[in-house]
C-alpha cells in the first residue's frame, strides 16, 4: 500500500502537466508540438497526401484524425480559440491589446482629421487602370524580378504618357499611377535614369490646376519631392522644385508644416555654400541656380499668405538660409530674398520673433538699405517700417548698429519718394518710444535732417506736380510730427524734473504756486549792470 501511494505520487505531476497543457491548448484538438503526427504534417509529400485524404468524405474516419491531418486546421486555430469557452491567458492578453489598439486616441484623431477625410474622399474616387497600364505599373515597381532596362523603359513610357495634356488629369485619377511614380522616387536602389524620368512624369502631373490638391494627398508625394529636391543631379533637383512650386499654390498650410520639404528647400537655397557652384560646370551651375530661384519664388508666394506667415517665419532652417544667402546671389534672386523678409514683417505677430529669434535678420535689412538696387532698398525700408510699429521692438531697433544712420540718409533722398516716406515713417515710429530720445538725438544728422525736411519747400522727385506736391507735404508732415514727438518727450522730462525740484507733484503745480507746464521766457543774469 505504501509503494502504491509512492508510485501514484510520482505520476501525478505529469498528469497535472497534461491537464494544464489541455487547459492552455487550443480547442482545435491539435497534437503537441513534439508529437509524431505534427512532425509528419511538415513533410510536403505527406501534406499533399493528407490534403487529398481530407477532401474524400468518409464516415469511418474519426473527426480527430481529420482535423490533425488537415493542413488548413492550423490556420483556423485562432478563430476556434475565440469561439471556445476555454482559452489561454496569452490569448486573453492578445485580445485585450487588440482592443486597446483599436481604441487608441491617435487612430481616432487621425480618422477624424479634416485632411484624412479629404484624402479618403479623393483617393476613394480613383478609377482602376486598364490591363496594359496595370502591367506597366507592375514593371515600374518590381525591383526584384524585373531587369533594369525594362524598368527604365517603363519609366520612360510613363513620362511619355504624362507629357500629353489630355492624359495628365485622367492619369492622376487612375489608381496606382502616382503611388508607383513616388515609390520609384523614394526607392534607395533606383538609378538616376529611373528617377529622372519619374520626377519629370510627376512634374507633368502637377501642371494642371485640377491636380494640385489630389497629387499632394497621396501618401508618398511629399517624401518623394523632398528627397529629389535635395538630389545631387541638377535635372532631378530642378524638376522636383518645379513640381513642388505647383503644388504649393493649393497646399500652403500642409506644405509649411512639412519638415522634410522645409529642410529640402533650405538645402536648395544653400547650394552655393562654401563656394560649391564654382566647382561645377557651366550647365550644371545654371540648372542649380534655376532651382534656387524656383524655391525663392515658391517661398515668396507662401510669405504673401497671412494664414501661413507665422508658421513660415518660425521655420528656423528656411529663415537662417535666407539670412545667410542675402546679398550673395545674383540681383534677381537677391530681390526675391529681401521681398520674402519684408512680407514676413507684415504680420504683427512676427515682429518680436523676427527681431529676437532670427539672428542677423535686422542687420541684413539695414545693410540692404545701401544696396545698389532700388527694389532691394525699398523692400528693406518697408521691412524696418513694419518692425518699428511693434512697441516692444523699438528700443532694440534704435540700438541696432547703422540703422538710424542709414534710415536718416534714406529720408533725405528726394529722388526716391517711396523710400523717403518709408524712412520717415520708420523714424516717426521709433520716436514714439521715449527711451529712443537720446539715441536719436545723438545720431549724427538725424535731427538736422528732420529740421531740413520740415522747412523744405522745394519739389523733388519725378512725376506730375500734383503727386510731387502731395509727397512733399507728406514728408513735411512726418518730419514735423517726429520733431513734435521728440519735443514732447523733452518737455515731459523737463516738466517732471521742474515739478520735483519745486516740491510739487509730478506734472502739476508746486506748493509755491509754480506752474511747471507754463513757459516763463524770462532771462536771469549774474551780477549784470543796468
């Protein structure tokens, strides 16, 4: 009896393991992993035999053997576990994680975003391609089984199809065309010939205005454009910049907040960094300069929009690139660069950020006041005029080296009335801050220029007499207004000190009945003889 109890105690752990294994096993009645029947199922020949046997209906065959020998039973394990009342703890955790993923807030937010809804609406209306076009797209994206020559020819065929204006709108609305092109442009192993032909095909699809919103909505479009805008091959870079400039006209908000595209634009702007253009050939240099001009025009278009002005001004990579290249490019590109800075100053919320967070931007505008080009000088003065309207920027502007001196010189240029009026507006705005009184009066020629303009009756500038007279009157008024403001601060300072010295309250009469605001015009002598 004792030996029987000992033997039973030795066997019971294995039985307990079998019971726990049965509880945690799937309800599909599969054999254990190390069972002979499981190993036989892995043999291809026996799998074929078992599949043939399972297809023959036989009532004598037990149900268990059919399930074990059927190769499809292993794929049906998970659904059967979900329908069974007995399931393992790991399966329960899997179900819980799946539910948590389905209820995650990011997925819900993305589905409810307006851009996601618009993207689904546009992409759901795409029509399927015909068999020949579908075969062409398969060749285009098959990098493993298709030869390089066939892929290059397929890219050329897509480029040829998109060149025709009649095909540009239908192809953009055909399922698989734009994704296939962008997948080639994003592929690391794509050759120069493939990318050149595909970026030209994408550029052709971006030409019609009806495609501007749709093409940008495809998932890989922005990445494809950003990658190829920073490409070392000039033709690829120029085509990518041109395609992006088309899409930017209807996707301003999405484009400005896209970091990949902004970094790519900054890299295009800094193409001549460390004298890189000097080492290029004449043809490549011309194409790179054209790509930079294309990006400058695109950023200028974005800077004219009030809704994206604040986001663009706070894009550090673009702003630092604009400041670094200003004054180092050809005249046409330099005008675009200064005009972008001027447009960004039009938004009142940008003034403090541009002054304090963008290094050397104000210094660049001050330097451009002395530029040989009239448009550069005018844009620089307009930018400083806008910045001087912000009350929390006036002291820093007045203390900027050479700012008051260059603005004073511009205020005395009668031959350029627009620059003169803008310079006088800037001086007037700066004079509104009492702390700029000493700075402005100590600037050589500032007070003298204002006095001369206030007493100037000569008609300067080109144009008819009526316009010249109007500009002269405006210049006189601004000069007088600036002098009056400076005089007001002087009077306020003297009145305050006189009131304090007389023992009265500030700004009012003293205890001795002295009116601090009244001018006495009395002369006091020192031991003078009558």
